[in-house]
């Protein structure tokens, strides 16, 4: 199902898909780029605080965690291998460092990636509850 509040006020002709994704990545409204759409860490407001775009209708459920895991894995695994190859730390040190780094990076990146996914879905006019 497409976003229900589709009017001329929410035309995507004035900006590109990358602009919409970038605005979302900054955790601002993918339509106007000025309003807030995040109520908390990951929770969305029902609509933009500036232009009233109905971004709260978008469900980006699985995409942000998948992309976050992909990104964090591509950062942590090479670092882990590099540290192991050059420094050979004890296993208890690695078990203390790498899960902590992984958790920290995941929690850091997830809200920004969710914003980018929101921007992509807004631009493509999908809500995330489509049935095939």
C-alpha cells in the first residue's frame, strides 16, 4: 500500500533519492530536511514537525538492522584480524574488546541507518507493509 497522504504538497520532484536518503541519515525529515521525525532513539513521530509529512506510517523493520550488521561486520572483522596478526593479544582481552566494540558501533550506527532507510522508503513511496 502506498503512503496514504499523497498530495501535491509531498511531491518528490524537488529532490533526488540521494537527497532524501541523506536527510534521513541526518535523522531529519526526508521531505523537507528541516523537521524532526524521530521521537526517541528509533521511534518515529507520526508526522514531521515542520511539514507534517506522514513519515510515521513508514515501517522500515528489517532493513536497518541488516545494513547495520553488514557495516559493523565489515569494520570489526578486519580490525580483529589486523590486531590478531600484529599483536597476538590474549583471548580474554579479545573477548573483552571485540564484543564491546561491536555493540558500541551497532548502537551508534543503527539510528542513522534507520533514518537513511526511512528516506529511501519515503522517496520510493512505500510504507513497508506491502503484500505480494
